[in-house]
C-alpha cells in the first residue's frame, strides 16, 4: 500500500512539473505538439532571420515580453493598437521605444497560414523573447512553456502604473515585483537583461546634472563613467540620444551587467538601487558567476512568463495580433 502511494505521489509530481503547475496554471511544454507541431520552429526561423539583419531586436523583444507580462499578465495586450475610443499600452511612454511589432506580425501571418486560429499572440511574444536572445548561441537558452491565450483589453494608463520605472529605488522595485508574485531574487536576476539594449538620456541624466534638485550628481555613480555619460548626454532636455546599458558588450547576452554594477556603472537609478540592499547586493555577487546567471535567468524568466496568464477557455486566439477578434 505504501509503495503504491509513493508511486502515485511521484506520478502526480511529475505531471505537475510537466504541465507547469508551479509556473503558470495550464502552461506546458510543447503545447502545440498536436495542434500545430511546426509552431515553435516557424517562430524561431522568422525571429532568427530578423535578428540576423537587426542586432537591436533581442533587447526589444526581451523588453516587450517583460512589459507585456507586467500589465494584465502575459496576454499580448502590448500588441494591441489604439482605437478612437482607447489609448493602448503600446502608446504609453514606457513602450514608445519598443520595436519588432512587424516581426511578430510576420510570425503570426505564417502561423495563420499553417494552422489558423491555433497559436496565440501571447505565446509568440514569449517565444520571440527567448529565440531572439538565443540567436547568438544558436540554441534555446531557456525553456518556454506555452498555452497562453490573448487578452482583449489594453490601456496606456495601466502600463504607466504597472511597469517599473528606471527612477525607482529598491523599495519600489521590490513592491513592483512582489505585486506580480516575483521575489527579490527574480528582480536582481531579471535586471541582468540590461546587459543588452540602450537607455535614453532623459531616463538617467538627472543622475548627471540634477540628482537631488540642486544641480548635483548622483554620488553613487562612478565619476569616470559619469564624465563619459556627460559627453553623450549634454543636458537634462536631451530625450533622443541613446547610450548602451552595457558599454562593454552591448549586443552580447552575458552576465557583464553585474560586473558593471560592482563598478558603480549601472546606468539607471533602478540599477544602482540593487546595491542599496544587502540581500539584493549579495545576489549580485552570486551572479558574477556566468553559469549561475544563465541558470537563474532561465528560471526567473520562466516565472515571469507565467504572470496572470489566460489559459483554457479564457481569452481568445487573435487572428491579427494588433486587434481583438470580432
């Protein structure tokens, strides 16, 4: 009897792991294996082709996935266009610098030809983030559970109130992530995504010219790095110039972000904030180990990708990622 009970327990645990009970409801590996077996290959092919000709896309897709999940969960609400009656998320200030929507459209169009009405836009966004970042390695560097469905509501105001600001201190960052059931560990690990991409001057130039409102600089910013940034961002009014978040390897997904942090060269106030708490600072130290970072990032982004997902009969499968079905 005891032996039978143990066997049943192990089977239950195995099923729970496979279906992803701990990582987002009914999401699971190879969700489209029977309904659209080519789905993940189609997305990867289109994403890799696009990244091959535009090296800025991995950072854009990673950020798109993050911004999508932090507003109403990972439901592709980030892809919906504004209408005369509604200003959508993509029109909100934090999302104006996103790009790659045309590539998502291309992937969706091909999927609709191959297996119409099956693959959600939300899953395409999650796969695009993974596949674009993985292009440099020519293999997937984290697992994406699938089975998300698409939401029908997208409001710019919700993007503004839910997406963490680059001006946040540690307390606000912790609260923001906790509201999505993510830990301080997830916060630090996912901040490592800043190893690729760029920042606009207006999102950090206060640290150079007017940190406390008295025309001063942020004392926590490396003075040599601050001097360099001043050559790029010449005034508080500059909102067009961009600077790599990782000045050494801006197009390479690696753990260099954490090495930069230790030199007090984190670009945003929210980056520097990770060193102001002992717990998060200790996690930064752990992630100086490259293998540790890749392992932990794979786990944290999997958790992020399960925030508030719509599964089963909830939501819909949009025919066009930019508009809800009619």
